[in-house]
C-alpha cells in the first residue's frame, strides 16, 4: 500500500488514536493486495504441494504462505510472507497468507514479543522461499532439457529465454515437490529485491474493515458456554467464602465454579454471566499488604536512600570522579504503573476432554498456553492444540497466559467447551501492569564540561532489574555506577511495550539534556562527543553499535534542521533497544502564550525495511504510544484497588493532541533488527526536552499532565 499522503496524514493519525492505542496501520483501498486471509491452514487448496513448513503451491498456480507468529497489529502476518515471496519470485497479488497454528515441529519461536520475530526468522524465511524456487527451476530444467542456470523466474513463472519456453509454478509444482531440497541454498543479492522495501497493504485490512471473524472475541463454537470471572477486587486479597445461590438461579446460568483465587460464572451468554456475577456474595481475606500510591511514594524514597542495592555495572573509580568534579548534577525521575489497554480485552476458548485439549484465542505465547494447560490437565503437550487468532492489541499483556489458564480450569470443571471473556473493567483492573519505577541520576563534570562520572539507581516495584546497565551512556564514561533496588508487591506486573526502556529512556535522555545544559553544550553535540569516547573504550565495555547510534543522531539532526528553526523549540532523544536505534526530535511552538507539541521527527535504523508501509506505521504508532502515555497515562491505587477501571478514568492521547510524525530510515543494508518496540522509548524524552526549551521547566515525572509545568500545554 502507499504511505499516507502529507495532507491526510495528521487526520488519519488522529482517527487512529481514537481506537485506544498508539499502534495502527494505514491503508489505501486502491492498492493491490494479497488474497483474503484465513484463520488457519485448513483452506489450502486440495492437491497443493507442500514445499516446506512455510509454503505450498497448487497446480492452479495458487501459492499459500504460512505466517507462524501471532499477529497483534505489528504486521508480521504481512511481513513474513513478503520475505518468502521475495525469494520465491512469487506474484504477490496471487499469494494467500495463512495464520499458522502452534507447531513446535515445523516452526521455532512462535512468539510475538521483544521485537524478535523478524530478526529470528529473516534467514529461515528467505531460505524457505529460495529452496522452493530452486526446486521449481530444477524440475523445469529436467523437463525442458536445458541447464538450470539458464532459467529465470518472475511473478510465479519460469522462463527459458533461448527456447522461448515458459510455464507457471503450478505446472511444475508436483514434479518439484518430489525432488530433494539442497542442504545449502543461494539467496538473492539484496540489491535485487523487488517486493521487500515496497509498501504493501496489510493482508487483513479488508477482512477487518468488513467485519470478518479474525479476532479472539470473534471466535464461536456451536454449543460452547461462556464464562465471566470474578477476581479479587484488590491486590492482596484471597478468596475466603462464596454464596452463589442467587447467581445460579438466574436465567441462562449453567454453573458457578471456583478455582485458585477466582470464581467463574458459566452460562449461555456473556451478558447473562455478567449480570449473575453482580449478585455473587463473596468474602475475601487479607493475604498481603494493601498498598496505595501514597505508600509507593514513601517506599521509593526510603529504598532510594536506604535500600540494599544490587550493583549492575561499575567502571573506574566513581567516588574519586565525583570528589574531583567541578560540578555535580543530580535529578530524580518517576513513572507510574500503566495498564496495557488493548482494544480487545482478554479472552480465550478451551475445550478440555479426557483425550486432549483444544485451545483457541489471542496469545503472544501459544506454547506457554499449551504448557500451562498440560500442567492443569496432566495431559502431554502433544495432546493439546493451540489455534492462534489475530489479536486486537497486546503490547506485552498477552505474553502472559492467565486468561488461557482460566479457560482451561473452567472447561475442566464444567466438562464442556468454554470461552472466557474479560470485560473492559476486568482488563484494566486485573493486571498485569507496567511496573512503577523511580530513578536517581548523578553526573560529575570537570572544569571543561566533560562528563567524568555517572551514577544511576533504579528503584522498581516488581520490576526485576529496572536498568539497562549496558546501554548508552555506559562505555562512554570512564567512571560509572549503575545499581538497583526492588520492592516486592502484591500488584501484578509484567512486560509492557518495550519493557523497562519505555520509561528508562525518557528519564535518561531528559537527564542527559540536563547535563549538557550544565556543561554549556549543545545536546546533540554532547551526545556525539560521548559516543566518540565510547569508540575508544576497552574491548567489551560497549554493548551497543556506536556507529549505528551516531548515524541516527546525525540523520535526525539533519532532517529536523536542528537548532535552525525560528520560533520552534526542539528537544532531542536517542535510544537503543531491541537491537535497533531510533533518534527523535520533538518540536514545540508557543501559540497564544501556550506551548503546543507540533512535530516529531524520527530517524530509525532497524536494518532492512521489509514492508515500508507497515514499518512507517510501526514507528508512528510507537511514537504516538510513547508520547501519549508519557503525557497522560496513569494508574493509581488505594488499599490495593486500582482507581481507574475504564477509559473514562484512564486518560489516553486524544485526536487533536497527536503531532505530525515524520519518519526517516537509515539504509545500511544490514539484516532486520526489529521494529515493534524501538520507536517508543525515545518519544517521551524528545517531548520533555522540547517542552523544557519552550518553558524552562523540567518534566521529571510521568504523566506530564500531573506536573505543574505541563498545565498550560495546548
């Protein structure tokens, strides 16, 4: 598909943001597209020849390419088949893409998370397409009696120029399928790519727009029951007793069952279950401290000064550097818990039988769902199937398997196929959240404004290690100390898009600007100077690619005309995460006495761009997600219970608040390094630094809307 034109882009982004998140895909109805997508591989044409795990070709020249990884809006269901089709020289207009089910024999890493799908599968996908093409050429060469080296391919056809012979792939599919695949296969020169790097419309767009059943919530099986779960309404409680008589007497209710710390109302419709849940009489008892947000602030302060820290990285003599410093800069930054808030709430289908289990639903980790089902039922994993549906957002939430576990428990207890559905309130109040963290940064400058010492302490609530000790500026400062302290809480946390870096990058990049200002240096030049020092660090000290980071910094500065725009206040940010590098410039102007965020310019190095359209939307979506949550996202607690339970209380970025997002990719020809998450981390810092330029007031806590300095923003 073509990219959104300049005049319509802002309006489109505003509309997309209203859907409830920062990740979205643009499309153009006039573009050519692959054939409609089906949920699984059952609809591959009869008689088609399967060449490998990823593709089959029919005698009618139909080509089906399987995408094994879960699709959550990141475009993998389009990108994966594009890679196979490129090496196959397939006619993309005739390709049908299919969502693969869980199959550990045929596929590896059927996981969506960590921006790792394409880096992991890039070469495997290319080899799958190239192998099939090689076999087709061999079959044609044998039939035509010509050297294989003289046969060329294009648009799902074979050509022998000297004899004038040609044929479709379908004509030789059966013969090719009987040949032995070579151990090694030659891949295309990347300069010869015809499909990769183009803008291709997402294969599910038409089905989504016309309401075809693709998502987990769409799944229906004749005769299945529905279940609504009552979980403790506050973190730190456990189930003590239940009186379900009134609920069981309501219309359509089949049963009320308990498992672990939950009560499930099972019935013939979601609405009936929801209404019956309202009359349950449940008594809970305290099992852990019932923490409030005020408690968390106190805990942060105490642990920051008195906590037993785990040293994550230490270089040089930090104490000596700070003692000799001409100037010391110190600042603290804090970020709140955040729900994931995907547009599609959690849901899952399970049918537990004596001889096996069928699982269907939206999961980023289908193998985890199967593993948990095996534990609950005692059945071997090979007796458990998992059908992967498209997911209406995930952002890390569906890396967990709690909703699948619930479905298995309920189905086992009621001995029937059951679909568990969470309400929006269940989804927002039931965890798992992005962990809350406070950071303390300290920097030591010498008399020349050179940074000679650096300290970072991260205190997190159920965050594990809230630092990324080997990321920039590590390796660029001779004397460095990074450590962390963790507080264990009953509030459940888990991966949230770009785990840890989603808030660490904002804090770190804001602080780097503070240090640059104290040193009297331009923020961009200050970062570049640090990276030049990193180049000279001893071997092994630098864990990121210095040259790639320098390249995106320079590209962002160039494309934003850094420091040269009159009446525009610019803020800079750069970050390395999930193997990719992104630099961003936020631009704020003052209108009628109020600062307003107008533009974000992003420079991205994610290696080879597979689908330009999808990649542009990944970056734009990541930026909108990042700035929206930095400015407005907040989850607070009182006595263990979340204060926010729906979008009327949890603030998302609004249509008129989305800036233009101008994206530029570095063309360095390296293999893809991932793009689902890297554009999000730098966004908050770019906005905060631009806002400071306009107002001379620092934004050290998220959400910005709670800061006095942010009250006047338009």
